[in-house]
């Protein structure tokens, strides 16, 4: 990997990003951040570290441990799109807010409505794909995920989302009653 980064630098590339897992590893085991540090020590161009950043603390730890110039966030960007806001807040105040159920509802509903507005055939599939990420780690998320997987129609999925947050979020349920 170090050799490839050097070649990239010699060829005039302006930065390199590394996700330090092997193809054989897939997503199993932990990303070996020491490989990011090794590349950082070997090249002068900016190095972007990636792998297993789940929280703002992880991002700061990656920079501390590897000296990388920036971080790249993959799966957490889908499961917790607030990670970037949290990171900025953490860097300026040392603490960060967690999304409310209302935030989660608004984000899921908005994304699903945008998929529907495109009027493409793959909306239901994309809704299911996003549900995989989004329902992990939220209370009652497994049941919502299963019911979304079983749904056949996009509108049915929107109803499932509304129904879920109606029972898991007081703020949303009062809105839905008023609407
Ligand atoms: C939905 C999804 C799509 C991805 N697509 C690509 C891709 O097109 N090219 C690529 O190099 N890596 C891709 N990756 C890998 C990520 O860039 C990243 O290296 C990997 O998810 C590990 O980082 P993480 O622990 O922050 O998720 C993808 C990952 C996910 C979850």
C-alpha cells in the first residue's frame, strides 16, 4: 500500500485515500489504522484516512493516531447522516447533540419522498436499501426494517414509516393527528 501511495504521488496525484482492509477481509475485523499512519509517513501529499469511524471521537482518534490530513466516512454517513454536524460541533465545543426522533423521521420521510418524486422504477428497492442503514441502532428499528423489506409498494413503505414514528415519537404523532 505504501508503494502504491508513492507511485500515486510520483504520478502527480494530489491526495490519496486509504481504507485499510483487504479484499479478503471484506467488512469483517477492524480496519488497521496503522497502515494509514505508514502511508502518511511515506508521502507528502495529503492522506485521507477511512474505516470504522462511527462517532466524532473515532474521527479525532484516527487523526491523532495516524496523522492523516482528513477523514472519509462511509457507512456511518448513511446510518447517521448527522455525523458531519456532530463532528463540527465536537471540534468546536467538545460535545455534540444526537438526532431526535423528529430529526430521524424528517430525514427518512424527505429522502423517501425525493425517491418517489423521481418516478423511477427502483424506488422501492432504494427505500429498502436505505432502511437497512437507517433502522440500525434505533429503538424498534428491527421490526420496521422487516416490515419495509416485506412491502411491495412505495406508498405502503411511507405508511409504515409514518406508523412507526407515530408510536415512537410524540412530536410526530401529534403532527400526524393535526394534519
Ligand atoms: C454503499 C456503499 C458504497 C460504496 N461504494 C464505494 C465505491 O464506489 N468505491 C469505493 O472505493 N469504495 C466504496 N465504498 C467503500 C467506502 O468508501 C469505505 O471505504 C468503506 O465503507 C469503509 O469505510 P467505513 O468504515 O467508513 O464505512 C462503499 C461503501 C458503501 C457502504
